[in-house]
C-alpha cells in the first residue's frame, strides 16, 4: 500500500449568487410511512475483530457503510451517514452515526433507541409522514445553521428505501447532539438522488446518479449521461436545472453566495463547475484522476473529493482497487492528488474526505470503518 499524505495548501473561498431557469419534475405520490414504537432498539455499533492501523492510517471501526461525513460547526462532533446493504447484498439497515472526532468513538444517533419525530407540515406539507426506520438508506448529507439559534442545525439527507426523498432533521448540539426528524421532500421515483447541498432559503440542489429503471452501473462507467441536478425551493416543485447533465452525478456543494455549483461526475471521473449566473447555465469540467464521490469544503477554502482509482471500479463492492483523495482549487480548478491508498488496505471504496483539525476523515459506502489520515 502506498500513501502520500502531503499537504497541498490552496487559498480561496469563492463568493457567488443565484440564477438559471429550471423545468418541473413530476413527483410521485408516496404513501405515509408507518409510525414506529418509540422504545424499539434499532442497531448498535458492531465489534470488528481486525482494526489494526496501517501505514499512515488509523481506523475507527464499527461504522458500517459510512458514506458521507459532516462536522457540526467547529465542535468535535461528526455526523456520518450509514447506507443500507442494497449495494452489497448485506442485511444492513440505514442509520446516521454520531462520531466524536477527539475521543474516536461512535454510536447510532438515528434511529437509535428512541427516534424523535416532529413533522413541520408548514415547511414540508408535501411529505406524507415520518420516515420508516426499518426501510431507508442514509446516503448524502448536508448541514445548514437553523434560524432557531446557535448550535441548532438543519440536516438534509438523500435517502432510498421505502421512498425516494430528501429527509429533513433538526440537530441540536448544545452539549451532546440530539436529532429529530422534521419532514421530507419527496423526489421522483426515477431520481436515485445521490448528494444534496442546502441553499440559504431552505431549498436545495441535488444530484441524480441514475434512473434505476433505465440505467445500470455499466451505463455510468461508460461515461453516458445518466442524470442531472435537481433544484427545490420551499413552496415550489422539484425541478431539473437544464444543462446540468452528468454521468453518475455524485457529490455536490455550492459556493458561499450560491453562484457556483461544484458536482462530481462519477462516470467520467470529473469535477464539473456550473455558473448559476449564466443563462443558459455555463459549465467547466476537469479530470480528477479518481472516480470522485462526495465533495467537501475544507477550512483552507479548497475542495476535497475521495474515490476509487479511475478505471478500476469492480462493479460489485467492496472493490479492492485502491483509492485516493484529491484537493481542488475552486478558483482555477487545479486538482492535486494528496493521498493514494493501495488495494491491500483494509478499507475500500472511499467516498468522502473531510478535513477536521489536522486529520482527514475518510468514509466508505462499502465497509465497516472510517479511515483517519494525518497529512
């Protein structure tokens, strides 16, 4: 295994503003999920027999299919999604993990032993009812400070399972974080929404990986157009942004003033930057050298993306093909690989990289651990 965790420091936080026309997407009617018994024990962090560190990598084991990672403000608390076993055939249910980055421990935050539900019907009136905790897959995550006060956040989660939706939670992080489901935005059944970024008005932009009725992973890996970017604002319909076609649309973030959208095109191994101030929307693509998955802002004002090595996806995870992390300057779109990990690592299918203090935390959509790298 080869690891090259050199630090590539780039400056720049781009500031931007919105624009662009959209087209309406019909959203199917979704039946209300059944209520859940509040005392039900849903899951626990499993014990992993082999959790030994590797050259340059420490592991936090027991976090299964931790596909995306976000930090609650500047605290030590991390939220980590947990995909179900639909990609690997394993009998694993969806969940959201709570990780302490300082103590290096993890637990199940949602559903947990006593999941909370408080449907905000004013904001999410089209949502048919609470998420079914027995049938969902926690995929991409997005956080935004709530207008209710400090240390309160709105969490959006792309979710599959009983319904295709953006599920919405409220996270309170006064001492130890708590979470309450508050609503959802139903998505087209054809969307298989991958990642989401929250806009300042409570809306979002989100990527479509593919349409499961029309595409397979082979279509994505062939570089074919399989999706686009959705946009939604409170009180409106979910829409497609014209000109945002992608091959396996994956990670997505927006600049601070929301002018620029940065999205990963998994199938072509590219990062695509869209200018929302341009009509029609303008786009630029750069190769990443990896199958870029999630995209995250770093405290340095750069973007980080993690993913399997280009041209090495095995089709049936876990893929023992090696992975890397790329850092991108959002100004000039120069991408530099800062980490390379070989196929002999105990962790495969890297899906996200988040810089937390002096460590890079790495998630996977197919595995039983998170990786922690000190550059």
